[in-house]
C-alpha cells in the first residue's frame, strides 16, 4: 500500500513537520520551501494534504494564508493545534558554559529572551528553527547552539541541553489541513467549524450589518480578520471562523443575512474541530484567536 503524504512549509524537523506527524501518524511528511509550494504539491498529486500554519498564540496571524488559500481552490478539511516547545540544541557533549551564540528564527528569538539574558548569549537570526539546527550540526562547534524542536534534535543528531526554554508556556500554533476535495461532516455532527471569506463595501455600518446575523442567531465567532485585497482600498476582505455547520438552523440563518449584505462569500471549509478546543475550554484556557509570520511553523 502506498504511503500517504502530507506537505508542509519548512525544513525537516520544523514545528510544521512535527504537526504533520502528530496529526497524521504514519504518513510521510513532505518539506516545501514556501506555503505556495506546499499547496502546489497537493494540486500536483505529490501529497494528499497540506498542513498550513494560520495563527499563533504569541506571534499572531500568518498573512500569506489570506491570499494563498482562497486562491488555491483547496478546501479546509481539518485543523490542528501544535504546542511550540523550544529546546536548546547543541553538539553532543557540549556544556552550557561553552555556548556563546544561539541560532533560531527571528520570531523564536523573541520568545527566548530570558534564556539569552540569563546566559549572556549572542542571538543570531536564521531562516527557520530546524534550519538553525541543521547548521549547528554541520558546524560541530560547542559555542554554537540552536533553538528548535526535539524532533529537529533527533533528525540532525544534536543533544538537547535544555527543554522548554520559551518564555511563555502557552505558545501554540494553529494549522489548517487542506485537501483538493471537500469532506463535509454530516449536519448533525457535533463540534464543527466553518471557515469562510467575504467582502464588504466601504460604507458606514457595512460590517455591523454583515455580522449582526451571527449575534442574533447565537452563532459563536472564534476568528475574524480583515485584510486588503487587490489594488484598491475601497473594499476589505474578511476571513471568519464560526462554530457550526452551514446546514444547521442557526448558522444557515446567519449566513443568509451575511449573503444579503456581503459580497463574494466563499466557504473555504467545513470540518471537525480539533479536540484541543474542548481540552483547553475544559481547563478554562483560550484557544488562539488572531495572530504575522509564517515562522512559528518553521
């Protein structure tokens, strides 16, 4: 039986790679240079699915997805939340007092300020976290360290000198899982998420009218982001995540009101919510809402 493939943006050992392995155990992961390359891999049949980072609880949204995913024609068939647990990686046998420089992605550097300060390390920005680990493995110098995932340590033969070196313990990235074909759950399926995009006219009260239907019909919005599209500033595009199935009564009525006031409404996917949402809600924590950068996936 042919092994199924899931594509991601980043270097082997990146957090996106880890997300693929956790979400689809047993699948082959396909590293891609860009999000566009990961999407193309699905279109070309080299992968069944693409794991696309869309937001992070610390860094914010991933803006590339706003334009790439709607234009791609792919459908969202799932979501995955990946905890970002930074590890300090070194050449085997290295002691902490030997480390002088730490290499990682610029966003990750902003998440390990305490480590840099406490050990007086020189921060060095690299293309991504796993790429930094690969460089440290190639250099074989004890004064050079990387901050990346435990998976990167395993893949590049590095030793984990310290675990969980991130300043915040809630650092989590959310991913859309995209496919060529839509797999819509039955209407009575519990815990369903719907993602859509739409435009509104640049007139007073337009957004208020568009979103009013969700409030009056008791539909919960978990994500709302605006972005400009095209060469004009006269129209704004919005990406929206809401709880529910488009064919259930409440969301169906809300979408009918949305269609009346909005323009170019497109549903990008209807898919089961990640168990992470129920787990964090039970613990009284918030899931990531809105968030720039593709690097937290790297």
